[in-house]
C-alpha cells in the first residue's frame, strides 16, 4: 500500500515522499529507521509534481562528477552544488546530504533517506561504488544510462508529435472551412437559386450546424480535452489501456521489445556497477510492464535454484532470439553486464529504425488524407458553381 509522508530530516528540511508499506505502523517504522521524523502520514502516492520530478538528478550527477574529477572531496563537492543552488527544495536536499555525511554517514545512506529525490536504482549503484571506491565510474555509468534512455524516449516522443501536429492543423483547417467558408457559399447559392447536388447540400447542412452551434461544440471539445488529460494522468486507466495494447499482436510485440531494451539497459548498469544478479533483477522489476512481472518473478526463483540466467529469462518470454544468444555467450565469458548493454544497444537501434520508418510512412499518409478531405470540401463547394456555369452556356 502506498503512503504519502511528510518528514523532517536532520537539517530540519521538510521532505514529501511516497513509500510502500503494509499498514500505517509499518510506514512509520520504515521512516523512523531512516532517521527521519514523521510530520504527517496518509494513504496515497506522490503526484507528478513531487520531489522526484523537481530534483534534477541527471544534472546533479553530471556536476558532481565534474567536481570530483577536478579533485574536490565528496562533501565539499556537494556543499559547492548547494551554494550555487537557488531552488529551496533542491538546496535543502543537498544540505541534508552534506550534513549527514559530516556526521560520518555514507552517501548511499543519505540518498536512501530521501527516496523522493533519489530512486532505488541510483542508491544501490552508489552503495556498490562505495565498496569499491569507484564513485566516478558509477556516476559515469548512470549518466550514460540516463542519456541513452532519454534519447530513446525522445525519438518516440518526436515521432508522435509530428502526426499529432498534422492532425491538429488539418482538423482546424477543416473546421474553418465548414464553419466559416461553407456558410458564406450557402448564402450565395440561396441568392442564385437552383437545385444543389445532394453532396453539396449535405456539406452546407454540416457547415450551418457548426456555425449555429459553435459555442456548445467548443465547450464539448474543451470537456473532451479535459477528460482525455485526466485519463492520461490516471494510473489505473493507463494500466488498463496498456494491457489492451499488449493483446494486439503487432503493437504488443513492439511494446515488449521496448520494455526489454529498457530492462537490459538497466540490468547492464547495475551488473557493471557490482550489483549481484538477483538483486539487479529485483530492482529492474518495476521498470517492466505488469504483464512481464510474473515471468520475471518465476525466472528469479529459477536462478535461485541454480538454473542459468539465460534459460530462466528465455523460458518466461524475457528474451528475444538475439538476446538469448548474446546472454548465453556473456554467461560463458563472465561478462554479463557488458553483454546486457550490447543487447540493449541492439534493441534500441532496432526500435529507432522502426520509429523512423513509421514516421516516414505516417507523415505522408496523414498529409494525403488531410489533403483529400480539404480538396473534397472545396470541390463540393464549387460544384454548384460549375453546374450553374454549364447551364448558362
């Protein structure tokens, strides 16, 4: 069960975070174990405007890496980042990190005390780096991981924006023609008189309907847009839509490849950071769709019983033919982390090629569709004029 908790850290900074616990008492015990004071606790989860979205984790990692490479000690580097920070909530987080480290606590423990800002993957990676004293390399791995994930997400978002932009502009043009241009042509036709073609009459009726009820239609569009926005923000609805999409063969296959690319990218980062295989698999579980959770849980059980990782993942649909062969080679050579990263690169490039192909196909297809609709409207508007000219001749 999710609980939304407001806590007070050792620097007296108020932090809002969400945690998983079986009941309220367990949630309070979990917070107390982190050395934090509970100010308020209620059921719910942190919204998208929470601390995690406000804390610039990638920028923090990049700047911290630059300061560490320049020779500054870790605590002094974090103090430097806090001094230059103008946002109160981010500065309070950094002050909490440096204050705890001055008391002798490790960086990973202070990061874990603020899960709203630092995800579990990040904390585990830095904890492993503290044991091997390679914090610089761990930060470099995380920065590369985030940049690769953001690049893949950016390709998909960019490919989605162009068709939506075409549909929006085309829809506005069609509405303008129907609601503004067509009614004025209708007035001209009434003055001239004569019988109109059935399709032209239908077009004029639609135009008059849009013009006479423009305000209610505008309000209806606004309501639909609001409902769609609320639906997009609804976790339950998104999950239901996701499950439906997974059942469509072509779309489900592409979604699975995208999920696996993210899964292997994260797994590679954790394994190369020194995290044990089972721990890394458990930490990547929440990155997968709920459709794949049961398969991963069973695969982890098989690995605990002594089965090879490749066999366990393959038997439960968590590999592709390419990933299966590459993982098997990685297990034999003892470089699972490197091989998982190569698998992720292969699948990300595959997704990129398919997204680019779809963009090239969908864009012209939408332009052709919109052009056909607009052209049809124009032809139907001018068709009575052509008939009138023929009758005069």
